[in-house]
């Protein structure tokens, strides 16, 4: 059971923070090892134990998502003397969650408007594969590919007015969460005097987002890592 010591929400001119229990994750796995390869299959269940409606001074600071999510994952690893291979596939299935909002209108005709949202976040598929090849005793070339595909999700919404008792609803509204990301990660690594040096480039190959998404374009990047064995 995770304990969130501080979750902070930032607004334009102020911020609020809260402490509480988060969503619990339960996992079961099966591992098979034979010779120089290993495969592990896992099922994760995320339970909505966190308070999605937690507020501080009338500011919403959710401790959880409010949904039960299922995550299926499989990892494969092969290690040879000259090279190694790694592959990870995961799929996240989100169940609906309910949010209720009430608006107190100033006229008697509408009265109190109760809006009920049933939100299903888009399912997420992730594929990560990488290899490492030793070109010399103290040098290796590496490469990786990452593919992420997120569904658009959907929202069902109903409105009820206490004044007129009228009700209307909308179903299957797009949550506009869909995207496809494909990235390549070429890298080189060296070991000198028990010190490991690695230089990795991240290269966005494909970016497809929902047309309503206004985030900046993804750009290539460089990461340098230095580590040393002390003992």
C-alpha cells in the first residue's frame, strides 16, 4: 500500500499539497529460466484505494485514479558471451471510473445540476527492445527501440437538473488521449579503469497525436552516463 507523503498541485498563482494513501498494486508472476535465457510473465492489478476526490481548501488533489487497472507484461532476456538481447511487452487495460460534479444555478428552473462522468482512459501498449554487442573487451555498441500506443479513451456524461427533473446524456465522447510514439536509442559504451562510460542518443522516428493535442514536438536528445565500481 503506497503512502504519498506529498502530492502537490500547481496553479497559476498558488499551489496546494496533500498527504494520503495511493492506489495499491498487486502482482503475480511466473519466471522460466533455461541456460542463457530467461522469460518472466506478470499480471498487475491496480486497485482504487487512493481517494480520487481528496480536496484541500476546496482544491482537488487526487490520491488515486479511481479505476481498477489491469497490466499484462512479459520480459525476455538472453545473455551470450558476445551479445545480449532484451524485450519487454506490456498492455494496460483501464476500467471506467465515475466522477460526480454539482453546480448550484441561481434560477429555480434549473436548480442544482448534477453531472455524472464515466471516464475510461485509453488502453496503453508498450514495446521495448534492445541489444548489446561487444566489439572489444572494453567496448560495446547498443541499440534500442521503443513503441508506445495509447487509445483515445471515452467519456459518458449525464446531466440532471433538480428544478425541472430533466435529464440528458452524451455517450462515447472522445477523451482525446490517443497517440503513437516510436523512438530509436543508439548507444556506445566503454569500460576504462573500472569506470563505465555510456553515450546514448534518443531519436524520435514517429509521432502521431490527437489533433487536439497542443504539446511541443518531440526532439532528439543525448544522454551521458558515468558510473564506477567502488569495491
